[in-house]
C-alpha cells in the first residue's frame, strides 16, 4: 500500500517541480542576465583600476569640491522644484481657464524630454542670443548675463522636474473629497486655513518621495552639467567620472563611481522606505466643485499660472519656431542623416530589450505573488531596479573598458548602447506594468488553471490582450528615454556611431546656434511623435 502511494505521488511531485521551474525560468533568466551585465561592468572597472600604474587615491580639494557642488546643486534644484511645484499646483487648483487641460497634459512631458533638447530650448530663451536678450536689448536694459554655470544648471533642472511634480501635486489637491470642501466653505475657512488643515496633510504624503526622486535625478545629472556647467568650477560626480575615463585615470574613476554608487543606493533606500503611504479612495458628489476664492487671490493665482505656463511653454515653442525659421537643406548633411538613423535604431532596439526583460520578470513576479511568495517577489523586482543605484556612466565605463577592442565596430557599439539604454529604461517599465499585470493575472488565474492554459498561451491570451495598450505606452516611453540619452553615447559614440544627442552636443559646444536649433527641433518632433502614440492609446483606453 505504502509503495503504491509513493509510486503515485512521485510523478505528481516531479510534475509540480517542473511546473514551478517553467514558471520561474523566465524571471530567473532575465534576472541572471541583468546581474551578469552589471557585475561584469563593475568587475571590469575595478580590475582596470588595479592594473593601472598609479594606485594612489587622493581626497584632495578638487574631489571634495566635486562632491560639494554635486550635493549643493542637487539640494538647490530639489528645493526650487518642489516649492515652485506646490505654488503652481495650488494656483491651478484655485482657477479655471481655457487651455488648462492642454497645460496639464504638457506638464509631465518635460520630465522625459531629451536633456540636450531642454538645453537648446533654454538657450533659445535665456541665452545671449535668446528671446529675453533681444527684449532687453530693445528696451535698452542690461541682460542678466551668461546662462552657463550654476544658474543654467538650476534653470534646466527646475524646467525638467518642476512641471512633473506640479502635475502630481495638482492631482493630489484634486483628490480632496467634495464633502470636505463643502464643509470648509460652510465653516468659512480662509484659503490659508484650508490649505493647512485639509490640503497640506495630503501633499505631505508625496513631498518626501518626490523630493528624493528629484534629488537623485539632479545628483546624477550628466548632459545638463556638461553642456551648461561652464567649466571645472561646476563639475559634478557624473561629469568627473566621464572626464576621468576619457583621461584614463581609472583609479579616480573607480573612486568617484563608488561614491556615487553609495549616494544613489542610500537615496533609493530612502525612497523605498518612505513610499508606502496608503492610497485615499474618494467618491465625488460633484467632480468640478471648487472652493470659493476671493477676487484678489484668483488674480494672484492667474499671475502665477501665466508665469509658470510661460516658463514651461516658451522654450519648447521658441525652439520649434526657430528650428523652422533657421532650417536649411544644407543642414541635412550625411552626418546628420547617419545620426537620425542610428538614433532611431538604438531607440527601438533598446525599447525591445527593456520590454522583453520587463515582461520576463513580471511574468514570474505575478506567479510568485499569486503563490504568496512575497519575499522572492521583492528580490526579483529589486534585481530589475538595481540599475537605479548604478549610475549610467559607471555601467557604460565598465563595459567600455571590457570591450574596448571592439569600440570601432559600429554594429557592436550599437548593440552595446541598446543593452545599456534598455537596462536604464527597465525600472520605469516595471513600475508602470507591475501592478496591472498582477491584477490581470490574479483575476483570471483560477479560471485559466481549470482550462489548463499555461505558459506562453496564458501570457498571450490573458496578460497581453488585457495590457496591450499599456505595453505600447511603456514601449514608446522607453524609446523616448533612449532617443534622448547622451550619457552613454558620450563614451561609446563619436567615431563609429553618432546619434542625434551627440550630434547636437557637438553643435552646441562649437556655438553653432542655428544648426543646433534645427537639430533640437527635429529631436523634439521625434519625441513628440512617440508621445502622440502614448496619448492616443491612453485616450482610446479611457
């Protein structure tokens, strides 16, 4: 009897193990590939540094200055972005006007615009030949001076981060229940008291996670600091790593990379530790109900909205107008055409890599969560987000040193850039798809198991069919991130491969203003073309 029971149960156990292995294999394969790439890059950087002749590490005044400037500009950028975002969000919540919906749609877009496009747009407004300089010249007034230096770095960081934070804060202010607004109106709350007692507790939930995210992005900024820093006085850690690699000072590059790695790991830990506030579910009685506002306060809010709207829209609009005005067919050189070709090839290639890795990880992750394996799920998702604590310049530097003999092969360089950009976009795709994919999988899990639908058939018939629009949005988003990347191409490109951001940087650094405006306008149009896909899918899904 016992022998028969063992003989019956043994095939069941083997089948169960095979089923678990088939479920875990996609996520384990993707996680292993990510760990191999990241580990190999870090190992190659350390080995190259050890093999170098100079093993002396100096904590000199220059290194301390780089650390101080990196931290100082990140703190200032974060404070300005968050404070201006709160002010603008509050002003938007107090007034209604024509075009408000368009402004709110454009606000999150600046967060993912190519950084060198942002630099060109800011130069077209605040540069020596920009719009404000011409206005001041017509009025006979002295202009504010050069945009380069700390002023330009702060301006660019605020332009990138302030609208996105404002958009999220505005959504939070709109989540206040209508009943609370009506009660505040009945109690005759002033605007300050209403903000202090009702709105501020909601904003405070998002304040620290948003500030930490902005600080980490500004701390690891590369293209903006390189283009607008104006010299070694405002060199940040990311730029210093790039310069050390270019000068083949590997010991200094490893030291700076380790410092940045520690900083990024610390701030990522802070984000995860403070980003689990409970969501507030609100049932609206009248969705468009707004608390009564005095005339003076409404006028002040409109002034703030106009100034904030001009700050966001002017660089984009002026750059597009000047790009059309300065356009000449002679600007479309062979190098320009090659840059467009390589940019699109690398953008879509990296988006495919990022999407494949994300779907493999999320396939296994959703099964782990269904089986209550939360601990292993967290570990798997941590591997997918590990690239956030490894600066892009560190990853690119390690792979560049390891594969230096192949640096002159355009095919190999393109493949390497696709891999690096794909890994950089992976955490954003995971954040966008993780919760929806688990919801869809758990909703139909018992039914699919009863019908014996597993593996690829389950993914195609259930997850893919339900999340097709969201997958397209995530693909387009990762393509935009890769299209505007300059940090990785700064090391790999320049000889065998030239992308549009690299081509644009060359024009900016050589002060070719008209040519750079045309290139930036085209890069902006390409980015907006992909954003139209995102917006179209979002509208259609709603």
